[in-house]
C-alpha cells in the first residue's frame, strides 16, 4: 500500500507510482505485521550466588557487633571414606583382651606405664631416713634391736608423680593420678631381710581405693619397683593383697582378700612383714594377727623397706620400725 505525501490519499496498488490527484510521487506505507521471530544462540553468563553475611557479637566491653573475617572455600570432589578407624578399633580390642578385658585391662596399662618412670624417680631421690635403735625384750621372734625410722626425712621437695608432707607426726603421701601409685624406698642400711618390719597406715579421707596403699619390703635399693614385695590394704572394703614387681609390671602374689582384722574407714592399721629366712617364707600380719604367709620367691636379697600409696588418696604413715637380731 502506498500514500500521497501531499494529499494523504492512499492507494492499495503497489505498482502505482504517482498520485492521481496531484501527481506527487507516492510513498510506501509501513507494514503493521511484526517481523518474524528469529532464534539466536546467545551464551548465558551465570553469576555466582552470593551467600548472606554472618555476624557475631564480639566479647568486648562495648558489646559492639563485628563482621567475622571472610573465608575462601574451594569445592573439591568428595574424598573416599577412610577405613583406618576400623584398624584402630581392632588394635584396641586386642590390647584390652590381652590385659584381661574391659576397664580393668586399661586400668593396669595406665599405672604400669606410670610406674616405669617412678623407678627412675625413686632411684634418684632415695631418702636417707634417720633411725634410733632401742632394745625390745618382748619380740615374738626374738629380734630385740628396733630401728625407728624418722619419716620426716622422707618428704620429697618435688616429684612429678606424688606429693609428700609431714604433719602431726605422720608422713602423708599421695600419688598424682588416680590410676597410679607412688613408691618411696629407703637407703641401703634399712634392710628388711632377716627382720620384722612394721608400719601404721591410715586412709586420711576415707576414700575408696582400687590399687591400695601399704608397705614395701625386700626391695632392690638401687632399682626400686624392679624386684620387691608390696603388702597393700584397702580399709574401705576391709581387704588386702600382696604383689611383687618386675621391670615395667606389678603382679599379684595374693589377690584382693577380705579380712575382718582391718579397721575400716580412716582407722589406723598396723602392717607387719616377718622374714623367715630359714624356711624361705614371709609371714604377714595386720593389727597383730597373721593373715597370710608367702614363699620368698621374688624378693631382692638384702632388700630394703619402703612405702606405697595409690589412687591419689592421701595416706598417712607413722611408727615405721625395723626389728633385727
């Protein structure tokens, strides 16, 4: 369709070039039909999604809000699940079974590792207690010379494994850890071989014990906790046990045994070991009553005396005596 620019008359014949009214050159009119849609392959740029900012309250007197530092994260393919934990569980299971199973096995591992280092500590810090000799005409074994040890000289100034203090005529000793024991042995002249050894012990706070506390005898004076005996009680459960040491281990000679001779709670208990070299045995007494007798198979020849405190329980020691011929 065309239109005259002068008179605005329209002509449907597109082949007509001049206006029939005034002779003006006709002009083509714009078409009202929209052009066809053309599909174009235009690449789309994807914008990263911005994560919201997080805020935390600063621990400051003003109580102001501060924006945490930004952190960059890189996306990586997911790692394959490691099965190393399975081997860890299996190894721990074997260790527990080898030690007797359950918590008891783990418990023994704990304080045996502790006591390996205690041996070195005691060797370097062996006390040299004072003693005084007095005759004892009423000795049941005929041993008349009594050495009373001065326990105030057994106080250690520092130790990684135990604490010691002297109060009210008692040496109070405690191991550092609840799953460990602390041993202090005497000098070479404090021999328990061919002697009667007595000591009075007291559970100061009446606490329950798993390891116990008591008397060391027949101990190697140069290498504590490598060859000796321990006569140990637990007053709360009125029981005793007898153990001996080898390098890195404590072994029961007599397992925990109930005895009514033991005064319960924080009551005092007198422990005594009477060496019988002629018969090769050792008689063990609690508060003057014979509770057990063992063969001297593990004692050190010419061994010395000492004290034993476990479970991180404060234990008071006094009246430490050695009776000889």
